[in-house]
């Protein structure tokens, strides 16, 4: 499933084509994706202008001129593209290799500078979904999310309070979207390796009883930020179904320090360790038992 860097790269690729564009027509080619399209979804979009695009955690957000929010989640294989137009870098334009039968949504837009724009959404497995929320309406997808990992709210003091008293492994706590929004398995593995923290370490051991961060925790916020920013700059990671907006793969997988490198040498300078793999809550965790304590 695309993680935060992949979704942010999609947003950046779409923004020049949809921000400021008026939605003139919407076509739904089936009644549902993972969930049914909301009642009146097409009518709720038509005639509105996409004021800005955004991202919250792993959700794409289209803020509309009437104050409403159009939300999209890519699932495992979902992707947007602009028909017959090369997207600007850093871009992602995935055209379903299985053909037009996996296109489930299309919209005709009128951009003030680009003119007519055709926007499509394809999703072979249909694990993605779309939703629409009126101005100030409760949003079950966004309302309970924790802070963004690239924002100023993520620091050692915040993590100390979040980890205080928790008996779960640190990796499990980092993957809890109510604690930090948008972190996924790949980049948590990478960030923990940079910070020198074992994924199975109990989260509460990284904070005092009063929620102060212990020294081992101090490097983690910077490690999280670094790995996400580097992945965004590289255009994301290609694993299985993921592709860049222009059909090319993301390249951050070539920079993995531990993820999917079981049995290979640790890449930290002067570390003699070998990357190991364990399973935590049904997900693979990759780490170096020598430099991650």
C-alpha cells in the first residue's frame, strides 16, 4: 500500500493540473470501490473548483470551492492520471496495465491556464475509495489522526509523552495512526535503523515515568523526517503494484538500509551486523541486531 511519500508525490504531480480547475463533468463507471461511492457523489463535485490539493496521512485531499472536501485513498493499486499529458516532476502517472476496464472514475476539468483536463482514477484491485464531506462535517478518516510526521509537532518531547507507559513495541506505536499520522511499515523500519532503536523495544522504555524522552529517543524524530523527505525527493518506492505518475518506478527502494535486506550486511559505517527479519503483528520488520538496541 502506498505510504506517505508515495501519496505526497501523487499530490505534487496532480496539483498543477487540478488546482484552480473547475469540475465540469464526473463519470462513475461502477457504484463502488472498496466502499460504495457516496450518494450524489458526482453531483457534489460538478460545478465546483478545486481550490487546493492536500495530503493528510495517506489520504489525498481536494479542497473544493464550496468548502467541501473530496477525499481519496489509493489502496494498494489505485492511481490518478491526466490523460495524454506529461506530468511535471516530481510526478506520478500510473496508467493501469490491465487496460480501461479498471478505470472507475473520470472527471472533465477546465483549468484557467491549461484548458481542458481529463482526470482518471484506475484501481485493478479496488482497495481504494473516495468520499465527500460538507463544510465542517465530521470526518471519521481524519478527525482522530495524530500529528503529521513532517510537521513541527513531531519532536522528542512529543514522542516521550506518546510512549510514556506503553508496553507495546516501539514499531507498533509508531504505526498507530492516532499517535503519528501517515507512517507505514517501510519507513518506520528505515527510521528505527537510522535512530539505532530495535523495532521490538518496548516503547515505554524510551521515556521516563513522567514522559520525558530518554537519550535513545532523541534521534528518532530527525530520523523519521529524514527518511520521509529523502523518499519524497526520490519519487517514492516501487514495491509490487506501485509506479510513478509517468509510469516509471519510484527509486527510494534502491536506498533502503534495512527493509527487504534480510541476510545482507548492515550499511552503517563500521557496523559488522547482518540485517535480520522478524514478524510483528503480521508485518515484516527488518533491523540490525548489532546497531539497533
